[in-house]
């Protein structure tokens, strides 16, 4: 359960950091008309490259974090590596413990001594060994699934970020956290998001 909470908090932190960093990383547009040069559209930020998102996704698929480096978001690469290291670490621990309990369970079923038996007295019952195996196998599989999800998410993030870097944005579109007072219940203020979009 703690592992799931850690992953959830980590994903929220990455999303929040990405939203906050977008305003600083995208330059302010200059009001000029787009020009067409050699079949590519020249925007106020440079030449539009339709292959940039696919390159970022490809680099992230080959080596996690490389798509973020391609997008020049260098600070995201260590976050990706750390996010992938957590499920790999827990997978190895859970797999190792699962094998230990599985071996002890098989030895106990065969009537032999296992690592939990000292001087013919067992400190762990066979039911406990069986339950521990099931729990450790479930934890191991959850770690593997979490790693796969994080791997796919970092590919998607690199591709989406490459798309967003090529769009002109300004302050007409913004997302800001706000406190909303409830006039009916007079409770503590609630936290919400304000979307500002002007034409």
C-alpha cells in the first residue's frame, strides 16, 4: 500500500512540476505572420519540425529519459531514472524474498528442513509460508506493472512535450490554483483550479 502511495505522489509531483515549468520554458511569441520556408512553417520560435515528437518518443523508448534530454528538459531525465529505479528495486527485493519462501515451502512439503527451521523447531508455519508467497508474488507483479506504466508514461510525456514546445502560447491561456469559499456551508476554503482562456 505504501508503494502505491509513493508512486501516486511521485506522479502528481512530476505533473505539477511539468505544468509549472511550461511557463518558463516557452518563450513569449512575437506577433508576426508565419512564413513558409522549404515546405516547413517558420514560427516565431523557429522552424516547425513535424518529426520532433516522434523523435522524442523514439529516443525515450530506446533509453528512458533520452526523449526529455532531446527536448532540452534536462532536469526531467533524473526524475525519469529515479521513477524507473523504484519499481526495479522493489521487484528485485520481492522476487528474492518470494524465491526464499517458495524454496522453504517446497522443502517443508517434502519433509526436509528449511531456513526457518532451527534444531527441528520451525519458527514459521506452512500456512504462513504459503501466504507470504502469495503476497510477495503480488507485490512483485505490481512492481513490474508499475515499471511498465512509468516507462510508457515517460515516452508519452516526451512526445507531448515535443508537441507543446512548438506551439505559440501566451498568458491568455493559464491554469492557476485558487481557494474557493463555499458561501453555503461556511467551512474551510476548498482548493480548485481556475482555467483562464480569452479570445
